[in-house]
């Protein structure tokens, strides 16, 4: 007796450990923390905020420091020169009658400041555009979070429904097995024809097949939940207590769908495109700049080198020591007039993009409104079915009990029992699906409205 008790305890421990209990909130929290696409869009949103900071700093003036030390000749020549491709050499000296190879050290040190201080609002518009992009990335992140929560909740409810169907189908298998055993005994005693035992055996096989199909369905939906949660494969047991009640929000909820994260994301795309168009328009105008340069030079060639080509030194220290200084400051304007022609096409192209994004917004807005209308209708039908399902199950149970009692007393045939068995199984299946459908309808409404709290606050 002691050995049997120990084995029973071990069996219960194994069966309990086979599936890990999982609440809906835990499933959502795990999925939001692990799902790669949500994490990726969160990084994009952070990067966009950094881009806003970088764009603000683009308005700062440029400050360049430069130093070079060279060794070479200083032969000059009269004539034009264009440093095409940056390949010209800036050697400066007198155009002497003959080439010579006198070489010495030289150096140039300079500081340069230039600042585009007035650009007809281009810089400000770039900052505005960067903010619009940051807003777009943030809204994309938020709508991805929202949709991921809805996907996880939907997968969880599907798993819950399938697991309840498995329980009902196991009960159905037990009932068909009882019918088979009763029929086998009565056939053996000659009270029933052998075909009854055969028919009962076929019903048991059908019940086993249906049970295996449901188990496969549970496995597939469990795998989908695992994928959305981003965890290692394992079997989860959903919380069945929630289907024993009606969500309060199904009756009392007042909704406002204007803040739907999906709708806001599509609106942010339109806003970004509009800001891009404004920036292209500001490219028509010139740029006003302030600039200033201070430089100092050193050379191994002396000041009388023009009359005495031996007046130079190849001493490194003398060549790089600065001896002459110059400064320059000023204001300038640059205006590439052909930019107007180019930017006008960029503006017209961006305007068309904006119109296209507006059409996408209209399409998603229509879709969400239709989804909300369907969700309200589905909720109404689900509540009616929720109230009707227990009556169907109760009536089917009574019919099954009556048929099995009559069959045991030889007052009816196995076909009638099988029909009652099928009716009861269908009623229990309908009940399991209907109970879950109430929550599915509430989830659908939350998805259409864009307020996941409407659903999750029930838990």
C-alpha cells in the first residue's frame, strides 16, 4: 500500500510539472521584454532622439585647427593653374629663369572659423524635421508594443480555448469508452447483437482521433505563444478561471478611439512628410556665412632669397618656426540658383508622398472603425451565446443520461445513444468556444479602440 501511494504522488508530481502555469499578464510582460521587433523599434526611437540632439549641434560654427610641416622646393612659374581634384601643389616662390633644386623646411599653422548664421530657416526646419522623425519612430515603437500585446493576448486565449476543448474531448472519450464496455458485456451475454460492440468501438476510435487532433492544435498554439514571448520551447498551462465570468468592460466600457496607437503612428508619418516638404522649400534660398582665419607661417627661405638664391637654410628648427602671421575675417553669401530648379521637383515629389501617406491614414482609419463596429456586434452575440451555452449543455446532458439509461435497459439502440453522445460533445465544445469568445470579443474591441487597458485591467 505504501508503494502505491508513493507511485501516485510521483505521478501527480510529473503530470503537474509537465505544463508550466502561465498567467496572461506574465505572458505579456515576458513577450514585451523579449520580442526582438519590439526591442528593435525601441532602439530606433532612442536613436532618433539622439539625431535630434545632433541636428541641434549642426548649427554650431565650424572651428578647424590645422598644422603642416613640409620640406621641398619653391620654384614658381607665371601662368594659370586650377587645382582640379585637389591635386595642385601650393609651392610659392619667384619665377626664376632656371630650375633649381634648393629645398628647405616650411610650416603652416592656422585656425579657421565659419558659421552659416542665417539660412532662411533651413537649420531650424532641419531640427523640426528631426523632431518629427523622432516622433514617428516613437509612435512606431508604441504601436508595435500595442500590437504585440494584442497578439500575445490573442495567442493566449487561443491556447486556453484549445486546452479546454482537450478537457471536454477527454470526457467524451471516457463516455464513449463506458458505452463500449457496457455494449461489450451485453454482447458477450447475448443481450445485444455484435454490431453494437463494433459501432461503440468505432466511436471510441473517433473520439481518440478527435482528441489527438486537439492535442496537435494545442501544441501548435503553444508554439505560437512561445514565438511571441521569445522564450525557450516549453508547454504552458493557461489560466482557465477567467472564462468562468463575464468581463465588466464588456458591459460598462466607454471608449475613445482617437488615441489609437496605430492611428497616431500613421498620422506621424504624414507629419514627417509635411516637414520634409517644408525643408525642401527652404533650399530655394541663399546662405549667409561669417568666417575668420588666423594663420602663421614658417620658412627656411630668407627674405632676400629673390636676389640671392643661396639665402636659405635646411635647418629643421629654423624652417618650422613661425615668423609671419595673418588674419582675415568677413561675411559672405552663397546662392546656387540652379538649386531652385532641382528643389522644386523634390518639393513636388514629397507633396505626392504626403498625399499617399494621407490616403494610407484614411484606409487604416476606415479599417479601425469597421473593426470597432464588428467588435461591438461580436460582443453582443458572444454575451447572448454565453447565457445560452449552459442551457444547451444541461439539455444535452439530460438527453445523454436518458439514452444511456434506456440503452442499459434494452429500450433503445446504440444509434440513439451515439446521437446523444455526439450532441453532448458538441454542446460542451460550443460552451468552451463561446466562453472564450467573450474575451476574444473584448480583445478585438480593445484592439480597434487602441486601449489595451480595456482588456488587461480585467485581470
